[in-house]
């Protein structure tokens, strides 16, 4: 700014405008950071709003890949919000705070330079005033000297003037000339001084000050340019992470497996029940009593009821109108004497096993129908999972038992640790007071008792669910021949004089065929099993048994001892090793 040595006001105005630009940019960046922070806050609130609570994370739909993908999207959006917050924080630190600090230093330095320039200008003005004063004094004294000289000359020519008057006028003229000469010399000295200071001001002082201000202003412009670059670079630094967040959302979408979701839903909601058998043709023209097959449990009283009453409704086997008729279970006995058409006899069986199986089947029919009804409506969740189908109930009960066992083991370990710590405190009082552990020991004992009570309760519920599944397996495994009787007591099948004996023969033949089956593997009992139900076999923990028939999905495995005893055991009670 050497060419602007005489443009002090312009330079001052220009530098002030530069400072205002820096302040304006800082304010702009601050408002940008506020926008980023508000944006990030809104994103976090949005993610939190749609993120499920802890209690709802145990819902069955949480296992679906589409649901998990949505949770991944919410997590990625939360991370994305964190990157927006990082942008705001970095902008605030690297631009706003840094430029604000630099601006304060810039103002102070500029103020110093302007003060130096002002002092130099004031010094020059002061010297000029002195010059002007000496110049005016020299002019005044010189005129006085001229008048005194003219008066002395006039007095000398006057004949009337005395010699004393002439001498006095000459002395006065000489004194004025001497004073005028001194003023002249002073004026010359002040002029020389002013010219020197003026040269110093315009050629040295002001150029140096303005050059410093030029450097200062260029530094300001350079710093501001870096601030512009940082505005972009700050966001570029987090773009890779933002890109990863967006890639994570894309990956969440590609990870959705619609086929797997369907299989999860099927696994969660399959009932474990057999499909109903075909309805039999009932020829009322021949007067034959109706006899339902054992696979048509819970069917309506007849096909005509379905066609007549539910013609405009969706067909549902286990609706309110589908009540069990007395003839749902076929009578396994010899043909009785003629009786009313609606009055089937009460059968008495010669074998306890078959009688027990049929009674258990009859007991389990109504609970199954009620469970199907609950599936039609919105089910009420119960503590023992009785609202679920049998197979799902068994799985949930087994999972609950495993969780309780783990929690119980933790409490037992904690109780043992507290007991050992108490012994240490009693033997070494300086290490601690045993009384401080009393509340923890009491609480742990209460937790153990509570967990043991829950364990016992869920074990009973699990055995009940396994019995239902076992009886369902028996019905699938053994088919019984049904004797259909005519009104006059004659057998419809003339080749079988005693249907009950045929039934027993078929039943025994079935088991005889299975007894000769070769083992397909071995299993080791993990728990004791009493085998109280018919068809089951007792086992002790650690006992090794031969596997005769693999679990068909009902939770039971058929095994054989070395002495030839066979029966069913819960699959979850053993570890199975099949032959390759």
C-alpha cells in the first residue's frame, strides 16, 4: 500500500470492512452449526420414536428379517445423526472459535498500526503548526523592521530632529532588524525540520505502517479463505462414514429374506395337530349308524350341516357350531343288542393299555378345540403359554426352563460367594463386617426359593404339554379298525366274527413289527424321567439307551433297553447320536 501513503482514511475503511466480513462469516457458520444440531436432534428423536421398547423386543415378529432390517435402518439413522453432530462440532471448533480468536488478535494489531499512523500524522501536523507560527512571526517582525528603518531614515533627514532622536530611531531600526533576522533564522530552521519530518512521514513512517496493514489484511483474507475451505472439508471428512451409514441401510434392505420370514412365521405358529381326515359317506337309506373316523375329531355333526348352515360363511372346522357329537369316538367292543339309533353302548375293554389311550385321546380333544378357537381370535397371553399350540407351547416352556435354570445357577453361585465372603469376614474382622452381607444373603435366598418354585411350576406344565404331544403321536402311529354295526346287530364285515379281537391283533402286530426294528443310534439321558404315562419308559440320568425311532417333530423319541423294554422318552431329555 505504498501508493496509498496519503489515503489513510481509505485504508482504515477497507480494513474495517474486512473485519466485518470475517465477523459475518463466523455468524454464518454458527447458524449452519445450529441447523446441523437441530437436524441431528430431530433424526435422533425420529429414530428413538420408532425404535421398539425393551418389552416389545421379545415379540415373535422381532425374529423376522424385515423387522430386523428396520431396526438396522433406525440404528444407521442414529449413527447418521451422530455424523451431523460431528460436522457441527468440527465447524464450531475449527472455524467459529478459531476465527473469532483470530479476529480479536487482528483487531488489536490493526488498532496498534492505526494508532502509530495517527501519532505520526499528529507529529507532522504539530511541526507544521510550529513552522507556520515561525513563518508568521518572521513576516511580522520583518515588516516592523522595515517600518523602523524607514522611520530612522526619515528622522535622520528631518532638520528639526535632534541628534538624540536620530540615534534612538537608528537603534530602534537596528533592534527590529536583528529580531527580524532571528525570526528568519527560526523560520528557516522550522522549515527544514518540517520538510525532514514530512519526508520521514510520507516516505518512511506511513509506508511502513501501511505495509504492515497490507500484510495484516492479506493474512486476514488468507485466513478467511482457509475458513471457506474448512467449511467444505469438515463435511467431506465425515462423508465416508455417512456413506457407510447409507450402505448399512442398503445392506439392511438386501438382507431381508422373505422366504426365511415365512418359515419363521410357520415355525412360530404351527399347531402340531394332525390334519382332519376325510368325512365318511353316511347312507341313511340303509339305516346304518354313523361312525366317524378317529382322524375327524371335532368335525360338525354331518356334511349337511356344513352345506346348509355355512353356505355363505368360510368353512372352519372348529367353530362354535362344531361341537363334538357322542359318536365322535368309535366304540371298540363287540356288537351290542339292538338299541335306539342315538344311544350307543358304553364299551368295556379287555386291555388296560388301549382303554387308557382312548381315554387320554378323549380328554385331549376339548383342549385342542379351545386352542384353535383362541387362534381365531386375538389370543390372551398366559404365564404357562397355554394360549399357544402344543408344539409351540413345549418349545416356549423348554426355553423358559432353560432361562430359569441359568438364572438359578447365577443366584446359587452368588449365594456361595456371599457365604465364603461372610466366613472370611468372620475370621478376619479387619477386612469387613459380616453383618453388612446379611441383607444380600437374605435376598439371594429368597430369589433362589422363588426360582425353584417357578422351575417346579414350569416343569409340571412342560410334562403336561409333552403328554398331549405324546398322545397325539400315538394317534398318528397306531390306526384302529372301527366296527360299524347295523340296527339289527349284524356285523357289516362278515369275515371278522370278533372285531375287538381284530383290533387287538392289529395293535399287537404293529408293536411286534416295531420290536424287531434295528436301532438307528444311541442316546444318553441328561435328566431323570419317571415314565408314568402309558407308552413311555423310565430312565435315569446318565443311562444309555438304543434309539429305535427318531423324533417325528412331536417331541418324543422311541428307545429300547438291553433287556428289550421299549417306550417313548422326551427328546429334550437326552443327547442323541445317530448311526452314520
